[in-house]
C-alpha cells in the first residue's frame, strides 16, 4: 500500500498549477533520511507554506493539485493506497539544495523556532533526480515561489535578516562574485559576505572588498542622454555648448497616454479632485451626477498641466484654466524671485491673461512688485488669500497699474501658490468676475480656486526645478567650453578673449561684454580692451579699442574694481552716488545695470584684468534688467577661466617671443661662429705637411712653439691620414671651414681650456689611433666621431667647472641637470656640424647619422670625470679578468669613453718641462675661479682653487696621478700595448712631482679631491 503526501508548495489559485505529477519517481530511503535530518529553517519554510496554503484554501474553494509521494513503509511493501491530505506532523524538510538565499543551516539562527534542536549537517539531494521529479529541487522551489509572489514577499518581510539583505545588496551593487555560501559558517552578524575574513571561490570576495568604492557608476548614464560633445554645423568643430535646437530637451508637454503620467502627480490630482468634490457636495450644490461632472472636468484640467515643464507655457495654461473655472475677465500669475540683494520680490511671468490670448502676448507686459506691498505682495507675505469685491475701496490696491494699463479693476480674488513643503512659490490673481452675482467672486470660487492652485503649486515647483536643471546644465556646458578654450587656444590673446566673450553672450544676453587687460609695464592702467556689443538684439558686432572715451562709465567702474579687488553689481549706475559719471552720447546706448569682477592670477596674487557685463537683457522682451546672484556666481567663474586663459596665453606669447629671440640670436651667433671665407680659402690653398714633419705621431708631442695656423693645418692632416675625407666624401672646403669654426668658438681669454688644449687632445687621439694601432680595431665612423669629439669636447669653455656652475645658479645649471659643461660643449658641437658649410656628416645615411651623433655625444660626456669614475670600474674589471671583447658593442662603447678621458688628461704624460708649463696654466685658471668664488659667492675655495695655497700643487698632482691617471693608462696599455708611452710618461711625471712634495708643508690624501683638468 502506498501513502500520499501533499506538496508543501501548492500552486496559487491565480496562477497555472505547478503540481508535480502523481507518477513522480519514488525517493530512495537514503534521500528520505537526509530530508528528515534537514535544519529547522527548512521546516519553518514548509510550515509557513502549509499555513499560507490553508488560508488560501479557506478563501478559495478550488483545490490545489497535490503530488503523491510514497512514504518509507509503503516503499518497502510496494503497496499503494488512496491519496490523503498531508498532516503537519508529517511535514518533510527541504532538501539542502532547496534552501532559499540567505537561509542558514547550522547553529542557532535568527528566526529559528524556540525548542528546535540543532540540526545536523544536511546531505545533498540526489543528483539523479530531475527538477520535475523532486518537489524539493531548487528549480521546483523557485518555480513555486515565482507563481506565489505574495507568499514570497510576505515571508521575506517577516523572516529576512540583515545579512540576507546585505547579500542581496552586494550582488546587485557590486560585481557579481561566485561564492560558495554553503561552505562558510554563519552566526549572528556573520555570513559569506558578512565578515572580513570570509572568502569565496578563489578569494573573489576579498578582491571585491578591496576594490575602491565608486561615487558614481557609468551604468547610471545608460539612459539615452544627449551627447556631451556636438558638432558645430557652422565649422564642423566639436563643442560642449549645444545650439538651441540641438540642446532642446524632448517635449514633455506633448500629448502622451495617461498611463505614462507620473504617479505623484496622479495622486496629487486625485487628492485635489476629491477635496473639490467634497467641498461641492458639502454645500449641496447639484446632484451626484453634477459632482461627478465637476470631478471629471477638474481632472481634465489637472491632466492638461500635469506633464508640462516649461514655466511660461505652464503658467499660461494655469491662467486659462482659472479663467474657465472662475469665469474671470483677466488673470495674472506672479513668481517669487530674488533680486541682486537676495531680497524676495514678485515677477509677473504672465500678466492680464484672458481667453484667447497667447503666451507671447501676455509676456509683453512685465511687472516687478515689491514683497509685502499691494494686494499681491500682501498675499505673498502673509500666505492668506483675499477676496475683494471692490478693489478701489481696499487701501492695499495699487492704482498705478490701472493707470499704466488703462484697465479698470473691480473685484479681485488673489490666492498664494504653495509647493509640497508649504513654501510660497507664486501668487495667482483673478480680476473682474463675469456673469451674475454683481461681478463678485463667491466662496465657491475661492474653494475651487484654492483646490486647483494646490496642485498647480506642485506642478509649478517641478517645472521650476526642471528649468533650474536645464539652466545648470547650460551653465556647465559653458564652463566646459571655457575650459576647453583655455587648453586649446593659446596662440592669440585677441582670438581667445573674443571666443570667450561669444560664449558668455550666448549664455547671458546683455548689451555689452568687455574684458580689460592690465599691464604693469603700460603707462595706462589698462593696456588692451576687448569688448563685443549687441547694439541690435541678435546681431553681434566685433570691436576692439582701448580709448576710454568710447565707454567712459565702463572705464570708471573697471578702474574701481581693479584697485579695490571687489565684485560690483549695480542695478542702475546713475543712481550710484560714488562717482560723478559723465554723460554718455552714443545714440540710444545708456549704461544702466552693470556687473564687474576682477580677473586675478591666483598663483602670484595679482590682478591681470577686469571682466564686465553691461545691461542685462530680458529674454524675449529686450528690456534691461538688473543682474542677480546667479549672474554674480557665473561671472566669478568666468573670471577664473578668463584669468587662466590670459595667463596661459601670455606665457605662450612670452615663450614665442623667447623662441624668436633665440632664433635671431642663433643666426647672429652662427654668422659670427663660422669662419670667414678668406680664412677658409687660405687654409685650402696651404700646403699640408706630413704628420711626421709636424711630429703628430709622437706621444711626446707639444704644441709649444707651433704657430696658430699650423694647428689648423695639423688638424686637417689628421683627417687626411685617417682617410676620413675620402671615406665619407667630405669636401676639403667643408673640412677646412669646420676646423676653423671649431677653433673660433674656443674662448681666447681662458688660460688652459682653449683651442690649444683641444688640439692637443685631438693629436693624442690621432696618435692612439695610428701609433697605438687602435685604428686596426675601430671602424672609420668610430674614428671620425672620436676625432670630432676630441677637437670639440671643450667648445665655449667658460674657465670654471661644474661645481661653480651649480653654486652660482648659472643658466647652464637650469638647462642641464648634470655634466652641465659637457652637455653645453656637445650642443655647441652639434650647432657647428649643422651650420651651413660645416656639414661634416652630410653624406651619412639616416641610420649612420643617428649613430654618429650618439657616439659624439657619448664621447664628449665621457670627459666629465664624474662619468669616468662611474664607468672605469667595469672597464678595469673586464681588462683585468681578460673578458674584454671588442666584438661586444657595450665593451667598444666603454673603450671609446676611456680613450676620450686618456686623451683629455694626456698632458700628465708629456715630458717634464711641458708638464710643468701646463700645470702652471691649469693652476692659473683654477686660481681665477677661486677668486670669483671668494668675491661673488663669498665662500672659501678648495686648496686647488686657492691662490694662497699654490705650494700644494705637487701634492695635488701626485694624488691626481695615483687616483685617476695611472689606473687608466695601465688598463689602456693592456688593450693597446703600443700605447705604453702614455703609461711610462705618467709614471715619470709622478716621480718628479713626488720629489717636489718635500717642499710642501703637511700631507694630503691623494684621492681627496678629483677634477677633470689635471690638478687636484
């Protein structure tokens, strides 16, 4: 026999039945045992389901489909019996896989029934059962909950915990993270996402927690908004400021189905209609049919204005409805505004509206009423409505309006318009009741008028908010456009300020916008003035003039703001008694309202100009109005952007002028730096002696006694003997001009770092290449670059070292961060190589030229002993270990650097008489620098720069040889054994200097100070 059970999740009577078929497969014994051991939370859900089912059955006579499932006893016997209802004692527990989200399974949980035992860990439901076959399968449970939303909502409201809500919120606000919630224990306040230590699959939860919170998400802008950038149809450029048609929002006032109306207006409309209908019924006016008709008519009026967001159109429709409801002759509506002094006033958005009038006709009459004055002002100030049978008998009535309009006012009904917070946003006024009742408004009119205005206040407030949002959006567009102009246009101040004025006038129509530019170097307070006038509304005329006679009033206020650094907002300048203003004689132009703000450079806290707006125009009417607080805020923001723009443009103009001056200076220097043609012609025709006759192949070479002309001839001989002119197709004329130009760019008043030192360095490099046999391993391009670098490595030397440049804040220290002199020498070398007639590298390919310039730069920078000290350790180690490889490009680069240093300090290897003379020249130059340090920098120079300690020269020289020269020449002799004379000459001079140290008082650490010039 077989017993039946009723499913704990019956189908809702109002939804299709999801009852499982009676032929569902029987559950195995193990599955039933696992179901019996489920947690108390699952039993609670089932119990709630049965209770809800019983309530539904009491309300509905229709039965629900039941699923018959065999129990364990019947399963063993195999017998079947008729279906019977499911008793509460036989409630099965939900399978763990049927758990609703957020339900726990271990320990005591919120919502657990008192006295329920702690449930053991549930076993998973059999995986072989299909969703349709198992009533406890998650899909079956979810399907049943989908069909019974009332129960799901009720259960969630009563049983949901904070953790469940947090999980729900996390999964929808944060990125979806796969988390195994069944594997984490839950307690009070805990959960898979409820505590910091919980981790999901692969630690994804922690990763989500660590992501920074976003204040706004891009998904919030997925709605179809207008694009930020639009194409200007006039010139095709992108702009933030949209045109009137492009920027216009979609029409909210167009006819739409009533179902699309907002819920809030609908409820408000119903409330107002019910209030009006109750009022009418209470006074016994008409039958129930008339009440229904009044309600329907009122509802139609409300629907007509519910979706209108344009303030003017909305006010016009409201007044037309008031005319219809009250049968009044004229109606007016006043909006609460704030003037420039932040005092409230009443402005007639539409005045004297009658049946058949248009918004354009009603806007031609514009009035501004003081707060608390007159009937309208009294109603606005007190919040109480008035019903006046005879206006002329009321002392609050202002007769001037009738005199101005020619209309006679008799009866007046005036009520305030309030928003949902009870704040007064406007005042509506009906004039001259039509029909019977002696032209007076009745109490019924008051009630109907008040009920209608109650809704109008909400709609008007919404329309004003929408209007403010459009205005704010427009203002943001203007500020973005100004910001883009600051970044884009910097070449011309005139064009920049002109475009800024165009943007301002498009946002805030006024008769004139002017920008006054101050210049402390100018004899006048303002050096330049840019302004644009709207003499005729809608037509802009560009003018630019600096004469104060054109607009004297504007200049007076601009000078005042310039000196006082304060913003001015003048409603009428001719009522301002601070100045004796002159008479303006420019046709119909007359300055009335004026807004003026200073333009400051906040970085330097100085005023760089003044921006000014004159005569704000009322849109549509063309009348002059005073500027308000919003205008002040906008002009202040405009002044900030204008200040940045002017500052950037001035900087750009200064840089452009500096570049132009530099170009002219370079042209002048290039002319004077290049050798004269007669010198070049003389050198070209001079017979070039051999290298042997000039003693250029000897390491002991000395230029003492050699004529100046022979140094240029000797340089040309080096290029010829290395076959560099033939290899690189360098014309003889170009080579001669370049040599003479290099010689000309060394300063003659420098004791040591002059052309003679450069020639000696070049001769030593030539000797290393030829006599030292380095040319056998170096390429022709490398040899050309080394000769060029050796002759150019001290171009335009100033007679002082890098240390002095840093201490004195020399401009070279600003140009270069390190190796200042060496960088300057390279720049001078490159300038000469690129000068007309000196293009020694013109025949090279692009790749060869790039490589040659890099090698020349590296060679010249290597003459800085700071760079040498960084590189020598690696070179010495490679040579000592026998791992130096000429096939390695990095090793070759190190070798070229060491060769440059060896040639630069080669004076230490010369014969002793030559070495002594050179030491005197170096000491003389160093002593001159020491004198300048003492006089200009007020510092005590070091020993080698101190003229008073010249007796320490031998000791300094010994230290220099031991610390710099000997290790270098030892390593170089290992690479090129033929360069051994350099090492022997250095060793010989050390012995001679050491003999002289006995005459010096005291000893000094030989490696205490280093210099790239031979003395320490």
